[in-house]
């Protein structure tokens, strides 16, 4: 009887050791790259400063801009921003991934050395959809091609 109890304890101890050994993975050093890391969460559309990076795939040169071109989508359906030359405001609507920028109005200051403004406004008016991936927002045309790419530096 004593021998059976000892054998039972040995079996339980071996089972426990095996379960513990199988359940623990070796730890990676803290400076080792983590290939299984999840991508950062998408930035929220609203109340985020979206800085213009490119129009129709071409980088935007803002060296002659009066202010950094950007958009901010507000919770109440308003959008405001700057074209690089003029302030703008309007309304927007998003439904099922489709977006409409409506009643866009801009101030009318002359900026002779800044030519991206007209293309930026045209891209906003032509936008049919948007996609956010991490810290990047794309305004897309009706075929899914990017019209404008914006980025946020907002910490996540």
C-alpha cells in the first residue's frame, strides 16, 4: 500500500513538472525584435490633426506654404483645416466607409508660390471613401485609388 502511494506521488510530481515545462516558453531578451507584435491601433478619425503628406501619389512641397496643410474632423460633423495658403471649413459625413466632404469654404488669400492648394481642394471634393491604417489616413476616389494621404503624429 505504501509502495502504491509512493508511486502515485512520483507520477503526480512528474506530471506536474512536465506540465510546467511545456507551458513556459523561453523568454526573449527585451531588445530582441518581436515578429508577432500586433500593429498599432488605428488613429481615430475625429479630433485628430491630420497633416497632408501627398496628393495623387506625389509628395507635397510645403516650403512656400503659409501654414502646414491639414484637416481636423470634429465629432459634430464639421471639418476644418488649412490648405497651406487658406483656412478651410465645411461639413463631412461618413457611412459604410464612404465619405462626403460638403460645403467646403476657404478664405481667398493669394499665394502665388504655392500651387498645391487647388489640387488639395479638388482631392477633398472628389473623395468617395477613406481608409485609416495606423497613423495614416487616405482619401480615396470611387475606384479606391488614393487622392490624398495624411498622417497624424498623435501618440497612441
